[in-house]
């Protein structure tokens, strides 16, 4: 899917991070090279661009549920590479994606704010990410449009409780949570 510079005007946007939301890390299982991964891992292991990623397969149906209420956009340092791998693994369509012009920094999310602003403008936005920091919450509080930040834990990622909260927020008229 080509990069879209602006969101569709009639849809609420859900910005979806990948690492720590779909590609899980920091869980207690160890991986022995050549073993195919631990049996107790929270996902399935895939070699993506030369790196082993533990992909939580339950995320595919959860994201599909959210397409009923949101325009999903990749908000990850993976940028366009997300569409090279994740749709086939998760069973979802390609998504528009944000670009960051080299600003990506692991362990924080504040470097995404400018690209999010450019993409969503004054539309309502929900954002799911494992690296939300104080600057992200300050930014969300200053936006004129309704904004919901949904933090995840990098070892479990997107759960049904997150999807339920996102669905409720959209259906209930973007009431603060």
C-alpha cells in the first residue's frame, strides 16, 4: 500500500505500533538457536529482515475487529516494511504507514508525535504503543481532537482488554478514560 500523507477525513485513526504490541519481547522464555523457539513463548517466531521476532498471532483477529471502527495506520519504525511481512503473518490487509525521516528511537515514542500530527490533523486518534512516555501524554492532552493513548506491555502486547477499551471509546463518543 502506498504511503498516505493524511488520514481519511471521515474515520477515526488508530495508530498501531509493532514492537511491543505485535512483535513481543522481554518475556521469560529463552530461545535456543535451531530449536524453533520455546514452547511457552507468547507467539510464533518469524525471521524478518534478519531478526527473529515473536509475533503474537492473536493480534490479527484483534486488529481486524478494530477495522470496524477505525482507520488503522502503522506507527512504527518498521514504516513500509510492516506491509512486507505482517499482513501475510496476521491475515490482515496492508495498512497505510507513517514515515519518520530517521527519527526512530527504540525505547521511547515521542519521536512519533510530529508524524502523527501530520497524518491525523484534527481527527480523533487512538494510539497503541508500548513506549508511551510523559511527552506523549502531554501531547495527547494538548490536542484539540479526542485522543486515547493505550499502553501495552512488551511481553504480552495487544490484548482483548485493549480492544474492548478501544471499541468502547469509539462507540461512546470518545469520552475520556
